[in-house]
C-alpha cells in the first residue's frame, strides 16, 4: 500500500512538522495536438472565446507534470511537497 503523499502550495501544513528538506524537485511537460484539432482551435480563436482543445491539453500537461513531481520527490525520500 502506498503511503500518503501531500502536495500543497503553502510553506507549511497545519498539524505537520517539517523534519528534513530533501531538496528542490522540478518537472516539465510539453504536449502537441493533432493537426486537425489545431485547425479547429484556429477557427475558434478567430471567433473568440475559450479554445477548449488547448485548455484540455494544458490540463493534461499539468496533471502529468504533477505526477512526475510526486514520483521524483518520492525517489528523493520525501513524503510531501510544499510550495
């Protein structure tokens, strides 16, 4: 069973104490869309409003980057990721 891994954007977690800082962890993800979806997005850009194809792509990349961050932090021996 996997142990709990906390991910927060704050400098501390109420009720927890930081015993050791293991270092900085980073991850990046770059994704590309299929040419057909890029064409649809281009037309939506002309009309205006949210470009859903790119919003979905950005959300997928964000989830993948957070997953990579957690994996890398665990390998470093961390049980939480702050800030």
